């Protein structure tokens, strides 16, 4: 079992690098330029090990570590599912770590050395979550991940809003962790053995299995950001430094997907037909919710956070379909839906990290996160703009980039639902497909807004003219991720190949991959096929040919003038659409989804002021009453807290008596 | 790969490129007749294109490379779309590369690029047009996808030639779901091609224009390519409509030259009728207020979803 030992070594390497940062905690030069690039190389190695465990012929490896509590050693296991998520972690981690090397600089908040420790512990804990083979180690790694990311989110801990965002994140992470813990408690089924192997051996009744399933969905859903437990995402992601946002959104949300897959498709091997409906419905709702809310945001990182909610929704939609298909014995289609989920998780890790990092560069160059004060950066920061364009097109699900591949697979999975032999389900699925199509189209709207307002047009503030270019380390990180989007889009077969061992172990089938390496036809070539490479070649070929033909036959003469704009001479950059203006149609169409507070200036104001505040209705409908209820409950409990030592001693005494009575 | 199939493929694409401006001219002519105006010559679009190609391009000072490359990308996506849609022959080798879902993606790519280009110069009209175009698009795109899903439920394939071949094959059956899809498709076609009642291709009135607002900053060869791409888009939509709703007359795999010629005649006939019908629709309807456009498109979307439900309910 060499590759598992190698992996442990690599994870230890990450921890070691993190500790090394403490040697010179205030030296940005040492921490950023030396340690972070080394961390990136470790990430590359982790990704490669993950890839090697997905190659045909690789077998699952297990290892028992003599760590942990007495009688409770740590079990670890490298199987295809774990390997796929290690590949995801590694491939996104390379780009993010390289970028982080150029990104972090001294300032207020956490010292660079400490940040470096937290960052690498975060990476290592995510790898351990994926490798864990017993509930104990899983929870330890899961909590380490939550805590290390909490400290990373609150890097700028002197700002009250950031402390508040961090608290919200920690709270919901722990509510989720309780759900996961309880789910494992049900899964052990009375055997009191907490290795995953023992759990696989248990046969639970339908009621118990359903409870475990729902607890897992709730627990992992809180981490993934499913509605209604999404509220921490748009707060925590903007608060964190950009590489951390990228890591959280691109990779950490996927560990929740991993956990859900592990519990539902691996540990629970009985299933009820209705199980799939729950993640499917919640996923679709989440996706649509995320897309609609992303369209009205004015802060670029909040916009991306809502877009992450949308993408997680899409992944859970695909998982729901996979569960549906599996419970009706349609293994091939279950494999198709599961592949769509896995591939979308990987794709999202690449393009969302890319976009978060790009916002980081913009933030550094301009000091602005507010879309309303940006604009025209394509001329100041061409490299960032070019890579961000790739990410934008990929996340909008446009061919021939990688985002389209997973959406295509998901739509194909939806189209296979008429084969489900249950009329009721059959009727509901078209509505699901419609919601999915709407979400995908809205994502395009959101991304045009994101890219157009930041990078195109004219600078909305004069200060933007001083925006400086990014460093070369940042460029390496961005280019790596952008290349990933293009290559995986051109060779979708690679994605299917990577997902195949996972679907084989989890649902017992793989999609058809055919002999042709340049095209995919997951069900049958007559039904549907797609080739990213030829698509790309086709577009580039026609574009190139047209360009040359027009140049050759006619001419390439260009005269530079002022913008025409119907001849209106007094244009200012403020006449462009703001982010708010661009989102206005969505606000208009989906008005009832938001709680809008608007302050309009009157014509007689000497200093007119326009203010709009858009809020999630769930805050007031769910979280505020919930908070009040908890407060009331706490007040009731507070009655017994007299604040005097003698009373507490009395409690202890009474408890002892009670226990004695109970024992005797 | 069969060289004849490739030749037919290339031929079909070239035919599309050549016929698209002609179709535009035909629609304009029909419209003029119906509105009691003297009609412009049929070949006017070609003359306009030729004139535009010879002119010097005037470009805003701060236009980025994205702005300059977008016309080529638009033209490229529309040509590629023409390679997927069966207009004359059913046997298109390129169909293995992209199916109907990819076709919707291709249209979306074109839309995203033109909207980005419109925002690039940073004028009031450009961003206004981009916003409106994306608003139309995010409702029209799922509606079009749902129309294709209707066809999929009948034919079991998302490849357009397979759909057309399956629908054209005897026996002749009337599918109620396709009736819903047909109405939805016509509504999407009108919206996506900037026709009345959503947009007016002949207007430059600030408050109402959508497509024209986005291309205001283009001139000369760039504008020519944009216009040609728009013509190709309309032609492509018409051909999608033919493939889904009147799939007869397409030449099959082993067609003789005679049958091919017949297929071209059938296409011309269909185009002539469709152009006249389009002009009629545009003449009898008034332009909607921009705020009404979402309702119009939501109706198209719901009709297409209803078609799906009808199909599943009736089991046919």
C-alpha cells in the first residue's frame, strides 16, 4: 500500500510546512514566497496520487494508524470515491496555493506565519476527511476543518462584521456536525463499532435507514449551503481572504458532497424510492434561489457566494436523480447522474476558485469589492481579465468549456427519467427539468453581469486608473485553473474516465464511454453525443477562417474615434448600468423572493441619496424567530443559575444523590 | 468518415450562409407588401453587406480585443449551428459533435459574447441593450430547451437529424405535445431574433431597442459580420422549426443528386412560406412594452413545459 503511505507523508508535509511558517511568523517574504509554493507542489502530488488511484486496476487500500484514543485507532482508506475528491482537492489546491503565494501581504489581522499554519491545517484536514474510514477520525478531521477555516475567515478579526460572519459560520457548521454525528450514531445500528466497514455490514430497517439518511442530508447540507442552511455562505465567503474563499467554495463545499455520497451510496445500502426526491427538490430549490439572489448582488464576492449556492444545488439535484435511478434498479442512469454530480463538483472547484482568485486580484489592485465602483479593468489588468473570462464562460455553462459538460450530463440524466416506472415521479420530473433549465440560463445572466461590470466598460471611479497589474505567482495560479477549464472542456472523456471507477463501486455501473476518445455518448450514440474538442476546433476554425478571409478579400483598416452612442456627446462613466441596474429585471421578475427596502430621493433633495437593501426573506421568516426561541429557552434555563456558589454545590450534591439512587 | 457526407455537410453550411441574407431580404419584402409600401429589392441585404465590408471600421478609442473579436465569434457560432441543424440533408457527420442541448449552448455563447461586447465600450445604450438581451435570453433559452425535450420524448434522441428523421418517418401521427411546443417555439423565435412583438429590427428608438442598442458601436466589417450572424440566426431558427414541425422533404443518407435538388427546392419553399408567415405575424402584432416581454416568454416556457406534461399524461 505505497500510495496511501505516500499520501500520509504528503499530508504530514502540509502540516510541517504550516509549522515552518511559525519560524518567522512576520516575514511575508519567507512565508509567502517559500512556503506557499512548496504547499502548492504538495497539492500537485496529492492530486497525482488521487489520479493514480483512479487508474484502471487500482485497488482500495486500507491502513490502521496507531493514533487516537486507546481501543479507537484511526482507520484510513483510499478507494475511488476518496481518490476522486483528492484529485479535486489537489488540482484546485495547486492553483490556489500558487496564487496565495503572491497574494498574502502584511497588514492588519492575523500574522502571515499563523495564517500559513491555519491554511495548511485546513488543506490537511480536508484530505483527512476524505481518507477517514471510521466515524471517529471523520469527525475529528471534520471539526479540524471547520475550526481552521473559521480562523481563516476571521483573519481580519478587528472588523466586527467579520467576527459576526465567522460566528455565524461556526454556528451552522456545528449544527451540521451534530446532524452528522447523530447520523453515524444511527448507522452503527447497535453494534457500537464505528468503523465504516462495520457500518457497511449493518442492515438497518427502513425507518432507521431513513432517519440516518435525513440526518446526513441535514448535516452535510448545512456545510454545503443547501437552503435553508445557506445563510453563512454569503457572509463568510466575502469576509475571508480571497484564496481562502476559493478554497472554501471550491473544495470545502465538496467535502460535504463527499460525505453525503459516502453515507448514502456507500454506508447505507438499503434505499427507499422517495429518498432521491428530497435532495432533488431541495437541490433544485437551492439552485434557483442561488441564481436569483446572485443576480441582484452588488458585492462581487457575495455574488460568487450565491453562485456557489446555486452550483451546490445543481450537484445535489444530480445526486437526487442518482438515488432515484438506483432505487428503481436503473444502474446505468444512476451512473450517469452520479457522473454528472462528480464532474460538476470537480468543474466547480476549478472555475469557482478561479473567479474568487480573480476577485482577490481586483480587490488588491483597486481596494474595491463593490461592483458599482469598478469597471474597465480589462484594459488595466489584461491577464486577470483573460483568465476570468474563461472562468466566466465556464461557470455560465457555455460550450466548449468544462461547465457545459456537467450541465449536459445532468440534462441527459433528466431526459432519462421517463424510464422510471412510477407515474407520479414521471410527472414531477419535467417540472424539475424546467427549473434546471431556468437556473442554468440565469447563471448566464449572473456571469455576464459579473464580468461586464468589473472588467468591461469605463472605470466608474477615477481611482481605478491607478489599478496595478498582478504578480507572476498570482498569474501562475490563475492560468493553471483556466487551463484546467479549457482542457477538461475539450476532453470531456477524461472527466468520465475519472468518474467511472467511482460510479462502478457506488452504483455498480459505468456510463458508456465508447471507443472514440474525442467524443462522449454516455447512454448511446443515437441518443446523444458531444465532443468538446471538435466543438472547440470547429469554432476556432470558422472564426480563424472568417478572420483571414475578411482580411484577405477586403482590408483591415481601422479608425479610432470616440464612442458613437447615438451621437450623444456628454457621456460619463456614470451613465453605464451599475450592478444594481443590471440586476433590475431579475428584481422585477422575482420580486416576491426578496425583502426590499428602498430609499428614493425626492426631486428637492440637496444631496440626493439612493439606497436599496435586499434581504433574504428566510432571515425574518426562519432565523430571527429561531434565535428568539433559543433565547427564550436559554432564559428558562437561566432560572437555575443563581450565581451563588452554595446553590451550585447544592445542585452537585442533589445530582450525586440522584445518581446513587439510580445506581442502587 | 465518409467523404461524401463531409461534402454534403460543407455544402449545407455554405448554402445556409448564402441563403440567410436572402431570407432576411424576403421577409423584409413580404413585410413591405403587407404594409402597402414599395418593397426593397430582394438582394438588398447582400448589397448592404458588400458596402459594409468595403468601409473603414470606426472603433471607439478604448475598445478592447473582446469587442473586436466578438463579431467573428458570433459569425463562427452561427455557422457552427448551421452545421448541426438539418436543413437539406439528414446525414450530417458533425452531429456527433453537438446535439440539440449543445445547440442551445451555442446560441447562449453567442448571446453572452454580444452582451459582453455591448458592455465593453461603456455607453448608456450598450449596457441597456445588454441587460435587456440577457433578460430576454434567460427566459427564451429554457423555453427552447423545453421544446427540444418535447421532441426528445417522442424521438428518444437529442440529435436533431435523428429527431427530424423519426418525426418524418411514416406513419404520420399528430402529437398533441408538439402543438404546445410549436406555439412555444414560434414565441421563442420571435423573441430571440429581435422581431416584433419583442423587438423591432427596423427601429432605433432609444426606449425600445434591444438588439440594435447592443450593436450601435459596430461599424463596417464588424457590423457586416454581426448582421450576417443575425441573418444566420434567423435562418437557423427557421430550420430548427422545419426539422421539428415540418420534417418532410429532407434528403436521407443515400440520396441521389435528384433527391438532393428536390430537398433544396423543398427548403426554399418552406423558407418562402415561413418568411411570409413571419412578416404576417410582425404586421398584425404590436410591439410589447419591455416589461411585458418576461410575461410573453414565461408563457412560451410554460407552454413548452405543458407540452411535456401532456406527453407524459397521454403516454404518447
